[in-house]
C-alpha cells in the first residue's frame, strides 16, 4: 500500500471532505507498515474497500415549527462497514453536520467498535438540525420526520443507531417511539434508550467513565494515578459531566468546563455540589456555562477553549479539532503529562505530533472514548436476551473492555524506546480484526 496515493485518490473522488480526509490519513499513516506485511490485503484492494463506506443515505427532512412554519433540514446515515457485526454508531443533531463529518465519524467508529471486541460494525448518522433553542414539541416533530425516512434502513441485525452530540435520552426516546410505530415491532434497534423501555444502566455515564478507566491504565503504566492531579475538561455535556464525576471519585481535581460560547476556570475545583449544578443547568434548563461563573464568581473566558490553563491532565470532551498545534504546545509548556480524548478526533494532526514529540501519554478517541459504544453493545446484548444487568455488572464489564483495549494498544503501539504510541496501537489493533474478517468473507 502506498498511503499517499490512496489518500490522493480519495481526495480526487470526494473533494472538500476535509474531516474525512484527516481521519483516513491518520489511520493510513500508522497502519502502512503492518498492512504491507500482508500482500494478500493489497491483492484484494482491501484498503480502498475499507476507506469507502458501504453506502450513504441522504434525505430531506421536512417539519413544522411551533409558529406553523415549514422547515427543512438534511438527514444522513453512513453505513461504513459491517464485516464484524451490524452497523453501529450514533446520530448527531448539530448545525455543523455534513457528509464529511459523518464519513469521518463512521470511519473512526469502525475501528473503535473493533477494539471493543464486541460484534459491531461502524456507522454514523445525523442532521444539520440543532435542538438548541427548540421546544420539546419541535424536537419531537423533527425527530419523527427524520425517522420517517431512516426507519427502513435500520434494524436490530442491520444497523443500530445511538445518541451523539445533540441527541440525548429525549431524542432517542422520540426516535424509538416513531420506529416502533412504523415497524409495529419492539426490538433493540436503538441504544441509549430509557431504562423503562430497554436501556442499560451506566449507558449515560459510559463514555466519560470509560475514558477515565483508559486514562487510569495509562497512568498505572507510568506508576502513578489520578490522586491530586489537576484536570482540564472541555465540554459540559454528557461526556464531560461523567468524565468530571469519575475524576472526582478517583481523587482528581477538575478546574475547567466549557460550551460553544466559552469556558470557565475555577481554581478551587469543581466539586460534587458544583458539578450537580452544571448537570442541572445543562440537562434540565439547557443553560450556558457562563451562568456557572456568575453563580460561583470564577473566571469565564468567552469564545475560547481551556487549553491555556495550567493542569496535569487534559480531557477534551467536546468536539472534533478543538485542540490545535498551538494549544498542544501551551499544554506541554504548562506541564500536562497526559491527554485522553473523550470526544471524537478532538486533536488536529499538528497537536498529535506535539504530544508524541514530547513523549507524553496521549490516548486517541477511538481507544479512550470507546466506553460509550461498548455499553451500547452491552445494551444490545441485554435486549437480545430480554434481561437487564445491574449497574455493578455493567460497570465491571466496561472496566474489563477498557483494560483490554489498553492492552491491545500497548501490544501494537510500543516502540523501540519503550514509548507507547497509542495512536498506532489503536489503529493497527482495530484494523487487523476488520481486515481479517473482510478477507474471510470474500470480495464483496
């Protein structure tokens, strides 16, 4: 495989899909050596087949707002690869959603799901609809119109969507209700459901908790832990909230959180009481993080991200490309010893190079944030066997999965000087399982 040629070919075929190109380039640059040990892969043109989605659905979504106006949005579902199981990946509702972002997410999801060792392929979907500022009735009408187009392409053994940015329990509930109405079946077709109708305990917490479980494995490798470590967290949604919760539980100190308007810096630390306030502010009132600064009298920086503040560990938990090369240099200069990604691809290629050149612990999202989809996989299992596991059972399974992912990364990513390149480790481990499955199933 010539990684440069493959990427140039993709750019020619799919111009202006920059996030998709970035995700593919990051994987190709790390798996090339391993790939070239298998001439049978090249003969089967495996890499091109793995980079291009199996299929992409695009559709218009028409809905009515509360004033009686008819609105339109675009809807998408990218079914990337199902070599090891049904397509599996979230639905994102955000004004930034486009095909490039969803193709990058579906591509990443394929390897992330492979790392979990659960039987799940990779997919992603969404719309440029934003729930922010919309009433419950407007969200419901939009979601029902969205599902009216999507339902025929998904199913418990075909494609199992979940939540993502802009899609929480409310949106998943509306989607499931409409899917059930259209199919006249009660199946585990969506994950992240309410516990009353098939959801799994620990699912809301899973991405944040899993990220910290992975971080703890990295720190353990270096003979340390989270106790008294100062953590910079970005975001204030589901992932950030439960990342912060687990950091507090394990003796760390969280000093920042953010949203799309800016970030707060609380040097005293965001304790349990303050975190409860953020959860209420964001989950119930859908407020802005600046309200925290007004309530507790701490620093608020508008239109910025928290990476210039001093801390020991950075936990990006917001969105893609939120840490650039300059941000990464500030983090290193301020003494950060580890970066563990709760979001999908939050670090640019330049930032990743800075982290790796400094030889700090750096965990890419496809490994560190795999806890969310892992518990989604466990929810699928519970739905299939018509049983519900306790919080303790699910949490233990999550810890075990994150530990196994860490071991796979160490196995494939340890370099000659002993430094663990977690990016290479995650990419090679995830790729090899999917590649072998595709080879075994023939040229399709």
